C-alpha cells in the first residue's frame, strides 16, 4: 500500500520559505532598478520549482514510501541532490545571485573572514566536485546508508550533504554568475566525468545482490529499479548539460578560427 502521509517538517518548510522570500526580494529590487531583463519570470519559476521539488521530497508521501522501497528512496535522493539544485542554480543565473541577500545581511556576513574563505574554498572546481562525489559515494556505502535510515539526525545530515554537493556541482557546470573559472569545454568535460561516475555507481547497484539491510526483504528488482532510475536521471541532466556545453565549445572554436 502506498503511504499517503504528509509531514509538516518545520526545518524543510522554514528553509523553503526563507529561500523563496530571499529570491522574491532580490527579484523585486532588480525590477525596481529597471533591470527586468536580469529578473525574468522564467528564472523565478525555475528557482521556485527547485525549492518545491526539494521540499516535496521530504514532506510528501514520498518520504514515507522511501522507508519501504529503495527505488522510492533513490527518487528522493535524486530530487534532493540533483534535480532541485539544478533548477535552483538555473534560477540564479545572472546578477540576481548577487542580490539574493539584502545589504543588511550581506554586509556583516561578508566581513566574517572564516565564512568568506570557506565559501571561496567550496567554490573551487576541484573542491566542489570532491564534495559532490564524496557525499554520493559515502552515503551509498551499506553501513552509512543503513545508519542514516536508523538515525533521523544522520538522515537529515545525509540529505543536507547531498543537496550541498549537488548545488556546488551544478554551480560549476552552469556557471550562473559568469565567473568563467571554467571554459565551456571544461564544464562539458566536468559534466561528462561526473556522469560516468554516477553511472558507475548505478552499475554497482545493478549487478550487486541487495546491499542495504532495510530493504533486504525486498526482491533484487527493487535495487535494480533504483539503479536504473539513477542512471536515467543523470543521463538526462548531466548528459544533456555535457552535450549543450560541448556544442557551445565547438561553436566558440569555429568563431575563433573564422576570425
């Protein structure tokens, strides 16, 4: 029987409310300054969709279903660690990212040197990829996976680290603030490389006997479905990103050769 229980998770709902409020004030500030082309409705919709997907993953009946089947748990993790971060980063393309925090908040935070240095460290491409890969690999170890299911606080930490890893990875691939640390070609390579890593993990799940104690009573097809869902989602997102960025890279090379 499919669970129909909704959870009023205060942490998830408050985080979603704060994120939407911050984006709304940034959107309004840009519009009032006559910079409507930097505060587009489509970007707002993408950001809101990302927040919605991430929130629904933990407050909708999917959360209860994830306790029963690995495939549902995989869908939950894909929403939290990939789909929601991608949509949020797409929604933050352009100057709106710099307006997300109002001046009374941004000013004091910018003066906190350890926090600024930590952010700079996390936004280094190698570090961003390491956080994403580390979270993905570590939490899929059977001992860590079972421990997270058994301890609610650890489960929250699992979801938070997957979300952070996805946010950092997609920030490098999309480059929403146009920092140009990586060229389109290098971002295409990054998307392709992480896709290979994700598919490798999916292959391990696909060919292994049931790995996780919570789902040991289920037949092996549940784990196979989880693996196929992971690979299909990552081919759709990372594969498409790699293809688009590679095309952009080729066009840039052609323009350079034509001059």
